[in-house]
C-alpha cells in the first residue's frame, strides 16, 4: 500500500470542467484554487478529477487527441493578461467569455506577446519545457497543426504521404507549419504552468491530486498516428478490432468504444516503453493515479470493427503482470488505484491483489439483497476506495428516487438510519466504512438530482457538461460533509 493511501482520507470527485465561472467550462483560474480551499476547510485531502486530455467534439475526457497533452479549454485567460503577454489595448474586459475558439485565439495572441515581451527566465522556461517533453510534444504539435489544416479530419483521411508519415512529407510539414507548431507548444506550456501552480497550492493546503488514465487511447490521436506499431492496425493503418465491454450493469448491448487495441507483442519487445512514458507524464501531474478499466490489463474485449455493438466480441489476454511490474520498477513510489468495476474474474482480482492495488467499491451497486455483495460496507477492506457513485452513475439522489419502495426499504434496513435522507445516508456509510479512501462526487455533497448527472454510459450526447455554482453549497451542505469527515477520523 502506498504511503499516501495508508491512512484514512476523504475526497471529492469533480472534473475541472465542472468548476464555476464564465465561458463554456471551468478552468485552472481562481475557482480551482477556491475549490482547494473548500476541500481544506471541510477536512478533505483528495481532489479526484477525470482525465485532463484534449477531447474530441463530444467532449469525452476518455477519448482524447493525446495521452500526454493537456486540454487547452482549461487554460485561464486572466493568467495570460497578468503575465503581460497580451497588450493592454487588446485585453478584453470579460476574460471569461467565449467559446474554445475564442480562448485559442487569445492564447495565440499571447504567444506573439510572449515572443516580444517575455522575461529571459520565461523564455528559458519555455525552451526547457519543450526539451523535457520532446518525446511527445513534437509529434503532438505537428499532429494538431495538420489536423487544423485538414479541417479536423482523422489522420487516416489525410494525404497518403502524411498518413503514412513519410519522412520527406513530415520534414516539409514541420518547416511549412513551424509557426503554428510553436504556438501549439506554447499552448501546452501555458496549460502545464497553470496546472503546476495549482498542484503546488494544493500541496500547501494538504490536498492530494488524484488523476485518471483511460486504459485505451483514441484512434484519432497523435499517439496512434505517431506510434502505429504500438497498436493492432493493418498495413493501411485501419483497425480490424476495436475496444469496448460486453453487456453489463450500464448497457444491455455493451459499450463499443471504438479504440484500437494494443499490440502487446511489440510492447513487450520494447519493455513497455510507450506505457512507461505515458505513466511518467501523469505521475508528474498527480499524487494518485487510477487506471480506468483495469480489467483490460488482464484481458480486453475485442470487437470486430464491422460490428455496430459490443455484443459479438471476445476476451483476449493481456500481459498485465509484466506491465505492472515494469511500472512498479520504474515508479516505486507511485500510488495506483485499479478501476475494477464491471465483469471481474478471479484472474483480474489476483492481478490487482498481487500488486496490492486498491480497488473501487460503489455503494449504488451494493443493495441487491445478498449479504456477500462486495459493495456492501461490511465487506470492505482498508485497501480500497469507496464511493457513493462515480461520474458514470446517476447522482445518489437521482438513483434513489428511481428505486421502488421495496428497494428503498431494503437500503434503509441495511443502513439503519431512517432519519437520514438521501444522499446523506449513503455519504455517511461511505465515510464510515473501513476503506482508507472515501470519495464523494460533488453532486452528492450538494444533494443534487438526476438533472446534474455527469455522464450516461452508452450515450453520445448531453454528457460532460455539468457545472456547479457556489450558491449551491449551503452552510448546511458544507457543514454536514465536514462533520461526517471528522466523525469518521478522515480529517486532515
């Protein structure tokens, strides 16, 4: 068990996009620091986010354009103004207005201001950043620049020479798009500078940052375009099998994610270097990391690419022991958590337990009437992470309101607290459990219903948009949460 997970802690699940403020989504400005202050004030010591990558048009943080790059939508524009990289006459009074396109234009303007007015140490810092991240940044910046040239088309729709990364075509593109490439690198530099400032502040307040690594990467990504040998693709670069999961609690037809599968034979020959590089990027950003769909490291569901649903797939073994050993050897102090939900076999449990990784316990899955249900608090061990629900669940209040009277009574019979309403009763159970780490989604802290759900698995619209407002956080809500944290010995 890692050092930061060997004591009782409480945390909150809230994505950066869900922070309050103007614009289309939350960002790394003052509201992020205000949220750290809130966590500190109530005694919570963990802030869990979703993946911070640059999503596609549907906004899903689990389908990103890079396994390394940050989401430019999270850049705080006021920070650029404060740096003096945007001329006073060009500064907008409403720094939080506008859509991502507007923000990208402002960051681009700041880049030219940076070239003209940045201090010597800032210029050197930018050069150092580019050199430190050269392993992924050069390909990513070129990928985004080309994607912009070709109208956001997937790389397999580009001209053949660029699709196949022919050396002369790549060289010419780097020369022709040099200015755009440097601006994209600057955008990443700004994102990581702002994230670093937040991480330092969180550490000062005793708050750990908890990140999430999707096990698969998007086909339309810099990673697949620049590292085709890492993935199961044919000679033309097309996928013949795609990733997903079979029918389960979330979907009767399963989930067809459409990600490429890994060529584990190639990765083994390279000592899993691509994966180690990916872990390194995230380890520098977070104190704790969750591997999403952990069971895919033991066996992954391969679906023929021609299939429209996930039903007709099959399990294909993966070298999880070798990969996790390589990660453990390279990053011995890393705090990893296994997202072990869904169809879990004894082999998956053994893989998790052999590396002493905490799994996840979701109370919304607990009350089927069977006392051996692993999600019942009485069956928890210390080495797990307990949740009322996750970003893929309905809010606890929404979930509870959708149950029958008999199901509701079964829950209260188990909990034994008929005077505590939902979601308080489930929060009380999670925080009072044996689990060393207990995480509460912000919607449950705020007592919100189904209208404030973050994501509905198996759907492609209306997700990832939820945001909260500080007016929703009453003194009663904050006080109740703080009381539960203190009551069960989780206060910092």
